[in-house]
């Protein structure tokens, strides 16, 4: 028998059994348990913060709302992402003129958000949330606390959570435009306001652009604060008129909304140019 024949015969022997897939290593199972433990601890801490905030708001409706906002949108992101996010979010300061222009954007944009809020009220015969009703029956001290929660705590801590923490982390996996949109949608979702969903998303987009272009939270905080202050004044002056809207109301509001859109767009363009000059 030749060498070539012997090699052929040996190659035609019994087939070699394929090895069975290896069982999951103990390291991967340990990693899974660690992730599950962290998620469980995070959920437990979140529930504890929400319960504590709800208790504080029950004890003091005004200052409790301030504390609840701080716990949910200030403390909770720190628990999720670590202490470093607080320093990272507030690291970049902004020039005063950018903050003032951001406040002007929030003012100019208000009528547009009002129009976006009125459209579903008129088309689907919905009723808006009567925000002024929460002040009824409260003593003066509690009213002051509630005003501070709406005009100070909400802009400060919500911008930290959505534009300072969430939006940059989304931008690490998405394009800036999609990150701004996703953060705006999350921002709208936590308000639990179906009639105002479109208006809140639009506001979130504007705030996201201010934060992205300037690299700072302060212009967005200023715009958010101005929006909330004007909203509070409008509801305080005529809460009943602002709870519903009709088709005729949309017609009367349309020219003002168009003007608001054009002025806001120009203000945003000026803000972007000013932010570029400030960053150069």
C-alpha cells in the first residue's frame, strides 16, 4: 500500500464528533446577578425617593412639591449615573447675554406653545389641566412654596435631568437631532398632560437646542423659567378661559402663533450665532 492510499484510508475513518457548546461561565452569570442587583437597588431607591417626596408634598403642598421635584430630577439622576454627572452638567457656564437671549426665546415661544396646546382642546373637545386650582385653599406660605417649585425648582432640576444628563448620553449613541428629540419626548411624557403633549414636546426641542448650541444649561433654565412664570400668570388671570378652546379661538390665535414662530426662529438663529462666537 502506498503512502497516498494510507493517507486516504486514514482520512476516511470514523467521523470526529463535534465538541458540545460550553456551558455559560460563572463569570457571566455573576455579571448578570450583579446587574440584576443594581437594577433592584435602583428601583428600590427610586420608590423610596418618590415615597419621601409624596410624603413631603402631603405634609406641605407647596414646599413638598419643591422637594419632590428636587428628589426626582436632581437626586435620582445622581443615583442612576453617579455623582460625576452633577459636576459634568454644571461645569460649563454661560455668558450673561446668552442667558438673557435664552430667556427671550422662552418668552417669544410662549404663544406658539399656547397655540399647540389649544389645538387638541378645540379639535377633540378636551379640557386642560387647571393649574391655578392647586393654589385654592392654600395659606400664603404654601403658595409661595408652590410658586418657587414651579418657577425655580422645575426649571433647575428638570433641565439638569433632561438636558444635562439624558440628552448628552443619548447623543453618545444617536445623532444630536435625534438625541434632542428623544429627550424632548421623555420630557413631555413625565408631565402626564395629553392635551399639552405637542406644546411640551415643542418646548423641549427649543430647550434642547439652547443647551446643545451653548454647551450650558443656564440658557435653557432661563427659557424654562420664563415659560413657567408666564404660564402661571396666564392661569392666575383667567384659568377658566384657558381650560377650554374652540375653533374660533384657534382662528384668533393663529396670527399671534405665526408671529411667535417667526420671532422664535429668528431668536434661535441669533442665539446659535452668538453661541458660536462665544465658543470660538
